[in-house]
């Protein structure tokens, strides 16, 4: 069960982001609790990507404070975010096409073993682990040796999710997971989020399609023109109401 009285995993207070004269975020308070799935929605240019890029260390806020597990933290780089166990899953950049599924799961964090004084890459363990993970995720990948370029868009995201699960990410961020994916792909991604949730991992996902994400989200945050319009728990709202808040903002 989610504990909203406890300490959030991530808490952001009064976040502003300026790109030159563009004021992309105007004093946003945002956060995510342990094990919580938050859907981030809003029209084009609302500031969704900017907000998650601050969490993933791509950008620094112009103003505001970020707390991680209750401690004031500067997420100064993408590596820093990764060291905090924050994983980001992008539609395409998440995997390297000409490497195998197993190589992608362990990319940059390869497992090694040693015999006497010699260290070597533990390829068989990586293959076995990748096979177990993809099977658990329900991915129809013939072999962990398969090159990722032969995977569908949804399967590629699955490989990135497998990576997040293996390395036990505390927070997984999915930017626009459902665009350009076929309907079955959308279902796959929603299933991945469900599995992350079951594993107790917090998740923030950006979506343009409220209907798709509604059932798995614990909470929705609506942004418009750099401001937070709504912050509603699943049981306090409905897909129709969320659509309406967005539409009202666009036409205002
Ligand atoms: N690197 C950048 N340099 C200058 N302006 C930027 C940059 N990134 C974003 N912006 C501007 O900041 C505002 C917020 O953009 P952002 O990409 O965060 O919106 P978004 O909600 O992700 O939109 P979309 O749904 O189209 O992806 C926009 O006005 C955008 O043009
Ligand atoms: Mg965006």
C-alpha cells in the first residue's frame, strides 16, 4: 500500500526553469512516493519533458530545491541520476541496435567473474539473467543473443525495462512511451509499468493519452504553460475530468 504520510522518494519545491527568455517551469512543486506511479500530462510545450530532464540530470533548475529520500540533492548530471538509481526509458535511445538483448540489459554495467587473477566478462550469466528477465516480462524474444534491431518498438522498451528491473532502479521515468507504438505496444508498455509497480518501483510516465494510462496510475499531475494545473489521485478523478482540465487549459 502507498503511504502518503511518509517521506516521498522525490520531492521538488518551487522549481523554475528558464531557457533564455523562455520561462518553461514557473514554480512547480512535484514529487513521487515509494512505489507510486505518477502520470504526467499536459499539452505541447507544457514543460513535461523539462521537468523530467531536471530529475534525470540533463538540466539544472534555475531556481528551486530537489530532495531525494528527504535529503537536499543536486542532480548534477545523468550519471548522478543513475547513481541515485533513477533510470530513464526513452522510446528509441534506450537500446543500442547492433548489440544483443543481453548486451543491452548489461550495457555499461557488465557482469564479470574471475578465475585466479584473471577477470573476464561473465557472458553466460548475463545471457541467463537476460533470458529470465525477458521471460518474466512476457517478451516474445527468441534468444538473448538476438540483436535488438530485430525487436519491435515495444520489445525495445521491454529490454530497457528489464535493465531497470535487474539493477533495481528506485525510480523509472518513461517519456512518451506510447507514441509511435502500435496498440499492442501500448498494452505492453502499460504491462511493464504494472510490473515495475508490483516490484515496488516508483514510476513517472509522460503521456498524451490519458485513457491508456488511467488504470495503472496512482496519481496524475497536469501541467500547462509551465504551471501545475492539477494534482489528483486516481480515486479523486476520472479520464474525462483530466481531459477536460487539459482542454480548458489549451483554450484559455
Ligand atoms: N533546450 C531548450 N531550449 C530552449 N527552449 C526549450 C528547450 N527545451 C524546451 N524548451 C521550451 O520550453 C517549453 C517547455 O518545453 P517542454 O519540451 O518541456 O514541453 P513538453 O510538455 O515536453 O511538450 P511536448 O508535449 O511537446 O513534448 C517550450 O516552450 C519549449 O519550446
Ligand atoms: Mg516533451
